[in-house]
C-alpha cells in the first residue's frame, strides 16, 4: 500500500469513524487514481459501503430539498476531471460495487 493511501486510511479512521455511521451524505470528490492504486481505492470504497448506501446525483438533489424524507447513511462518488484513470476506476472498481 502506498504512503498516500496509508496516510489517508489513518485520516479516515481518526476523523470519519463516527461520520461513517451518522445519518447524512458523505461525498467523495476524486481527482485521479493511479493504476497501481486501484486495488487500494477498491478497499477504501468497500469500507465506506459497509456503513453507507450509494446514491445518484438526482437522489442527492432531492435529499437537499427535504433531508427529513431520506433518513439513512448515503455515499455519493464524484470525479472532478475526465482523466483516463477515472474511466479505468469506474470500469474496474465502481462497476464491481454497482456505483453509477
């Protein structure tokens, strides 16, 4: 596991332990995933999905309007650029978890 993911994992453990189980939406804004980090990225997504259900952008906008209508723990995955790595991750990782 790379140093970056080790540090990020420790950050998640310390900072997000409670937020992974609180009601609301956790949004991931991913920029770039290196080829050699795909398996680590997959493990990270798997950990988040143990506590949260994935949602679509449409669901998220409905949630913003009336959050009281949508109790639960949700996860929205976004990418901020159209890099080839984003496509590879979508194909190899997100498809595995049925994340659109």
